[in-house]
């Protein structure tokens, strides 16, 4: 952050009595300048372009009726707006579709963290029975019969060979380019004192203090990329299904979702059980279902109606314009 911008923002913080006071804390909320990518799959324009074409191609599903964009739609903040999504052959999905916005910075993916990279994650929706329900070897063979893909693979990888790894690398590359547009909160962080309403500024104070939201919703993406049981009435073990039962804290634990670009009318939570931000805030006020695995961060607190509205106003300030995208022409 530039020194001049930092001083301007500090003045705003003090004037609105926010809880954040040090330069290091302010920097935690600042948007990054670049997009990270692993050395094993460097980000290139050609690779991302191929990945975008694959992302919107329904031939990646067994019945050729679903694409990645079916559940991660640009018009729905790169989710699907459904409480419980439908997959291949109309099988229901047990969890809400998370957004793929800002996924370049994720260190663990899926609600239960079972994918360790975007490259690994790209394969899971394709091969999972209740999603696209296809086999990667069969998909590779199918794409090898689409002549229009050969020049796209050649441009992205140097030769026209179509492989499973290249498909996942390209899909991951495209998803890394999906970054939230600048939100009012970002402009406020950079020193625009008029970017947030007084209500949203008070909400930020509550977010970082009394409401305890910043205990888990940290960084510029407002997530700690960790897993917590927040006391929902659900039998789904989440992360607990992948660790020994003796690790009590991970039972019923799900990945902390980003608060950026939330859908206007939900649904919210891993199971889509809540449809308004007021419902979400009241859940945290009440502290959730008490059980051994409940996160220690889930401490009840009381908000007035005015404070609750301020907190919601702040959360809404994390939403920017819809990320515009040109739809690709699918190869023949």
C-alpha cells in the first residue's frame, strides 16, 4: 500500500472508530496485484483461453448436457443460485455449489478440502457420479475426435496432444483468471472516504470486534481457508469424513467461504439452509448447536437491530460489479 493511501485510510479508520489500527492489519484487507500459479502449471493467455472453452463445453459431461458453467454460472456470481444443485442424470448434490471466484488463492478446495489444488479440483466435478458423471479417459478420447480442439491445445501447450493432465491444467488456468471486480470496500481501503456508507463503516467495526467475524473471515478474500464446525443442524461430517473420528474439532467442519460477491438472495452455508444475510447473522449471534466439535470461535453475542443492519451493510460492500466475460465459440 502506498504511504499516502495508508495515511488517508488510517484517518478514515480513526474517524469511524474501527477496530483495525495497525498498518499490518490494514494490509491484510488489500487486494493483491497479481494472480498466483504453480510452477508446474504457469498461467498463460493461451492456456486460460483453452480452459474457458472447456469450461463452457457440455461435452465434458457423460450425457453432454452439463458444462462446468452449468453449476458455476457467470450470471450467478459463478455459482448456480440453487440450494441443492442438480447433477448428471438429475441426481441431487448433497451440498451447495461454491463460487469459483478468486480460487487462484485457495490452498484447499471443495467444502471438505479433499482437493489440494485447482488442477486436482478440476477433475472431481467431471468424474463425480452426482455431478458430470464422466470418466477422464473417456473424456480425453471424446475430445480427440473434436478436430477444432487440436489448434487450441497446440497453442496452449506447444503441440496438439490432448491428455487428461492438459485438460485439468487448462481448466485450472481459466479458473485462476476469475477474480472479483473492485468492490466499494476496496476503494475505501485505498483511501476513498466516500466509498462506504456510515452504516457500512460501523459494520466493519462490528465485523472486526463485537461480532467476531474476522476470527475466521480474514484476508482480502475474507476467509481463513480453514475448516470449522459452526453448529448447523446437519449430519454431514464435512472434513470429518477424511480424518480420524478422534480429531473431534474436524467433525462437521466445513471450509470457511469467502464473503466476496455473495449472491443477493443466497442460498448460504454449505447446505444452502439459509436464504438471507440476516438469517446468517442471527445464527452466529445464537452460537449454533452446542456439541463437542463446535468451533471455539462460535461464541454467542447480542446485536441491536441497528447493529445487525450495519453489519449486513458492510458485508454487502464486499460485492463488486458482475465479472463480465465473453462466451467462447465451441470447436467442432
